[in-house]
C-alpha cells in the first residue's frame, strides 16, 4: 500500500504541475490582454487546478503519516538525529508544500 500511494503521489505531482502551468499561463494571458474572467473557461481551469493540488496535498499527508521517512523518522530519531536528507523528507518538504498549497488557495 505504501508503494502505491508513493507512486500516486509522484505521478500526481506531474499532473498538478502541468495543470498549474496551464492555469498560470491562462491568467497571465487574460491579464495582459485585459480579457474578462469568464465563468466557463477561466473558472473551470482554476477550480480544476485547485482540486488537483488539494488532492496532491491529501495524498502527501497520507504518505507522510504512513511513510518510514515521515513522521515516524522524527519520532524515532528526533530532530537532532536526522540527517539533512531525512530532514528534507520529514520536515522541509511537507512544510514548504503546505505553504505552496495555501498560496495556491489564496491566489
């Protein structure tokens, strides 16, 4: 189960990145051409981006709690006992990505 969720999290990251790029390009072209935000195309692109990014966050949080390099690594070694690579997976990656999802949600 762990490997399946990890694979889903890895592949979903590419989908989220692609749809995020599409949404940003759509917003920039709409802003530069002074186009009105339409409820059909623009809202659907931004809403789909928001949904995919939040699903990616949920899969990542599930992975964080079942992964041996997530919360269990902090509980086992403490913050002082983690190497830099372990700290990246256990602390920095989740924290930065939660901030990124918050920025996407606000944007």
